[in-house]
C-alpha cells in the first residue's frame, strides 16, 4: 500500500535575535547575524526547497531570499500576504527559481492577483484564519502541493509566532547576538498560547555552538 504524502512540508524556523528576544526596530532592519551566521542562514536556504516570509518582512527588509554567502542553489520563494498586497518592486519577486504568493479568499482581489501573475508569480488563495490572516495549515497544504518537502521560515515576528503557536514547526535555529535592544524594538515572538505553563514550547535534542561573536541554538520542537 502506498503511503500518502504528508499534508505539509518539514518546517524549519531560522532567525536572529538579541539577548532580550528582539529582532528589529519598528520600520527598519536590524543587523543581528554575524558574518558566520549569515553563511549559516544561507546554507539553510540552500538545503531547503523553499523559503517563506510574510508581507511585512518584504516591505521592511526587501530580502532577496537567495543563496549568496555559500555554494548552493537558491530555494523557491513563498510569501504570505492576505490581501496579495506585495510591493511589485520587491526583490523576492524577481525572476528565479519560482515564487508563490498565498493570500486569503476573503481579501485577495482579482486585480492584485493579476498584477502578481504578470510578474511571473504563482498565486493561491486559502481560507482566512480567525484573525483574518492566511490559515497556515491550508497554506502549508498548498506549499506541499507546489512540490516543497523542506520549507525554511525566516519571519517576521507575526509569522514566527503563528507557526510556533499552531505547532507547525519541526526544527528551530536561533542565532543570538550579545546585545540588548529593549523597547520599542520588536519581539521575535508574541503570545504562544493561553499564558499558562501549556504556552511553553520546549527544545529537544538541543545543540549550542558559537558562530563568530554570537551563539546559535538548534533543536527539534518537542511535543
């Protein structure tokens, strides 16, 4: 009997933060990764079939989402944008291995879809979650159907929080820079549950290493 394919890809989170858990300042990009950390992040991209970010990350950071700091092929790109309102000049939409933009059926307009498809992106619409944003479970089914078995999630904060809160993560890699940002810098994670002990998500098989001046923690997400 043939085993049916998994309804979602293997999901890895990879991001950099300060000691106090901040990933950037409002409206501006933070440079928290060390030079060796950038190589590590690009190697993670090269080992993945696709890399995923949210629309806000596209607006603030305008990442290329390509592999440049090490040998390897660049992954396909996935952008979550409930209203399909991705800046058309975004570098992530440039020609390359392929781009998939996922919006919601409730907010994704026909005109926005046509603009993105005109740039060569593929567009999928899924149901909205309770918060009006893209339902991650449905989005991951579309990503898996797109042929992605290994998905790398890089941010931003709302995306990272949602993946963890919904327990849709297999492995996490966090690079920690030896600095404090404090408020009003953006927290990497928001609430992950009801606020009690059940909110905590544990690492299993934890590994810790130095990467330049920073520390990298890697682990499987525990049950």
